[in-house]
C-alpha cells in the first residue's frame, strides 16, 4: 500500500500544525483538538470491515509505548527498534 493507492486517504491538516511537524508533536495536537476523530482507519480481516483508532486512543497508546521505552533506558536521540 502506498500514498498513491486509491484506498489511502489523507485527512485535512489541523489548523496551526506546520507541514513539517513530526508525529510526536502532531498527536497531542490532534488528541486535544479532536479526541474522538478517526486518526487511523485500516481495513479489517473481513470484506467491508474497518478498524478505527481515534486520536485520543492513539495518543494514549503512544504514551504507553514511550513510557515502556523510557523504563528500558531509551532516551531522546537514541535509536530504538519497535515491532
């Protein structure tokens, strides 16, 4: 799947969020502005099935992952493989 795929849709940018913003700064802004809006929508296992994650859910998951990495000694600027 690529950004040119007709099934991939990129939603509108949030007002005040610069084009060059990385995901670490974009998620809190999205969660604050539209916590219940869909941040990620992926096709499910069955035809016609879609799974949606809201900005608030994605922000919470991101914070959990960051906390877990920090507990393992990962600090800003380090490279970490997450899978």
